[in-house]
C-alpha cells in the first residue's frame, strides 16, 4: 500500500538507532524506494532529506549504506532516473545549506562527475566565478590586537542572539567556500591537486573514501577572518574559543544546538554522523602571533564525548567510529608541548612549542576513566596506553 507523504515523512524522521521502534530496515528501505520511484511529492521530500533539512538531519537514511558511507545516496541512485539523479546530486553540491556535511557533498560531487554535470555546468561555473575568498588576519593586525599579557582580547557580543549570529555568519561563509572548492573539482572532471601524503594525510584519505577530497581540506586556517559585530572581524581561533567558553553552547537547547552542530559541520568540516558532545569542543590559542594551520578531521560516527576538549595547535585526526572520553569527565587532549631551554625565563615557554598530531584510528576508544590531561607529544615514537591512539610527528 502506498504511504501518504505524512506517513513517509514520519518514516524518514527517526535516527538510525530509533528505526527499529518504527520499522525493520529492509521494509523501510523497500517502502522509501517504492515511493521515490512512483511519486513526485515523495521525490521532493527525499530531496529535502538529502539536503539535511529539519527534521531529517539525523535520519536513518543517512546511516551507512551497503556499498557506500551513506544509504541516502544509494537510495537516490537506485530509485531515480538519470536526469532526476543528476539534479539531486547537483542540488547537494550547489546548496548553501550549512547542515550538509562536507564529506556528503564531496561524495555527491564524485557521483556527479561520473554521470556528468550536464545542464548544471553553468550553475557550477557561476559558483566558481562569483566566489570571493575569506581574508586572513595579517601579522600587523595581530600585533595591534589588545592583550592582557597572556591572551589577546577581542569583542564578544553581549547577548546570546549576537553570539549565535556570529556562528551562523561563519557557517554560511565556510559553506560558500566548500561548495566553491567542490564546484572547481567537478568542472575539472574530478581532478584534485596532488599533495604530499604523510601519516596524517593517509589516515584522512583512507577514512573519508572519496576522490573529491584533498587532505588539506581539513587543514584549518585559524587566522581566517569572519564578520563580527560593529564592523570588527573575528578569526576562526576566536570563534571556537567563544563556543567553548560561553555557557549557552553547552546546553541541549533546540535553538542553540542545531546552530552549533552546523558550525562544526561547515567550519571544521566534521563528517556526517560525527558528534561533538555537550560541553565538548575544539579550540586553538595563538602563542604570540603564531596561528599555524593544523588538521582537524573527525570521521563518520566519530564521537568527541561530553566534556572532552581537543587543543588543535598541533592537529587531530579522528577516524570513523573512534570515541574519546565522555560522561562530562574533564579530558584535555593536548597536541603541543611548551619548551624552555636552560637559563631561560619560565614565560619563554609560551612562544616555544613542539607540535604533533593526535590520531585516533578507526574504532579506537579513549576511555572515559582516563580523565585529566593527555600530553600527545610525550608519545611521539612510543606506544600509548590505549589501542589505536597515537601521536604523529608534525610535518616540517
């Protein structure tokens, strides 16, 4: 029996772990596929699902497919004719939605290259031609920033609404950047610039599993600037500190939480189904004027548990299904070490650091009971106490 659109919407809404309470997976897949094949309204609804629109951002169809990372893309390929399938893929790549994970866009772009962009070539070219890159803060501007002697100071909106607007604006700006990068690659028939591949880059490439991604897509430019209040700009480093230190971002609020999730998805390009728990997060603090780009990659189903924080001055790669801490236990993953040579003042440690990359391999678990500080640099060239958790030397 054909379901109504309301029934189909209800079927598509549950998260992966809640689907068994509504239907078994095989039956649900068969029903969704049948509807998409035969009903224009169902196809329109499914397009909304593939754009990760509310309330389908965590839908079970975005879970793993049989042969690919996302079932929803498999269902689209199996249920739509070539023209409709091309249109859906192009819409995902071209969409300005901040909710679509970067890896999902990249997988859609890879499939679009295979079947050809067709009539969407012009729209892709327009994205390329109209894009204006975000600026980076200059050395002169950083020197002029006020300081209390340790941390530099910046203007933070007084209201929650003002602080949320900062994240919304940054998410939109980075989404435009992401779709520009992928549009360029689609128009080049999937050619991605070659890059040196070290341990960190290899972990990213083998995990994300799409030819449309370069490891440097996850090399975060912490000096990149975004619009602030009253004509001032804030760097990405400043924005992530705001998200960690302002209390509203640690709440499961129905307004705040989706904005924060979109921020991490678009600005840090966390993969679909990855989770950054309540009161958890990522930060980067300049040491003097130093804000070297560093990797942050969080794969599908990877979890940064409640209360767990990663310092990204060195970098971090969390492969698929890895799980760090949780349960509000205070854990700091530290990715650089301060160095003081003999005879130097203690304060000199601030500007002399040894960075490295924290890596959690697929399925690795940093146990909840291991509270406190994990000094990643201490494990360079050594085994850590936790299987799959290791330190990678920072590329020179």
